[in-house]
């Protein structure tokens, strides 16, 4: 298995990233389309994980240091692809001069983000009908 993470703008990666997000968020998790397509993609830096040339995961970094839309296809989960995507997004945020990165984690995904050093803050809330909590990572405290 060869996994490569590439980064680029929405014009370059959008078609492949949007198909992954459609499959994970809209089909699998039943997120309404109007909530998934929030209009922010053109201003984001996007990450696409490809396994043997096939897209299997995606994430985006907003200009304010928010990481979002982290999605890995079901058949590719549990193999470290999400960790690779997150490490690439965190590294990019650091290069862009951000002091921290933040995200809204689905409750069941919180242990995944905690392994990367993220800490939860604030109260639980619903986003697209799915329970979430905000999390942050101070970039001065992580070594990757």
C-alpha cells in the first residue's frame, strides 16, 4: 500500500475531494448537502490522500487555522490515513504562521484528535444533527 498526501487549491483538488466528502458526509452520515457545501472551499488549502493513486481521504485548512471536512472512506479507515492528513494540515498551518489549529470534532472522533494532542474546550453542540465538541492544538506544543 502506497499512500501519498497532496495539497492544493479547490480548483486542483475539488472534484476528487468533493466526491469523497459526498460519500462520507452526505451518503454515510446523512449530512444535508446545503450544510456540507458551505462556500468556503475556494479559500481553503485542501489535502487529498491517495492510496495506489485512488483518493481515499481528504481534509481542508481554512485561512483562520481551522481544520475541517476530515473524511476517510470506510474501507480505508484504521490504516493511519487520517493521521497522515492531519499531520499534513498541521504542518501547513505552522508554515502559514498559525499559533494554533482548531476543529469541531464529532464526539466519536475525539480520541483520534486527542492522539494528535488536541484538547477539547466548550460545551457539546449539534452540527448537522451530529454531536460535536470544539478542540484546539497549540502548535508550539506539538513536534510534527
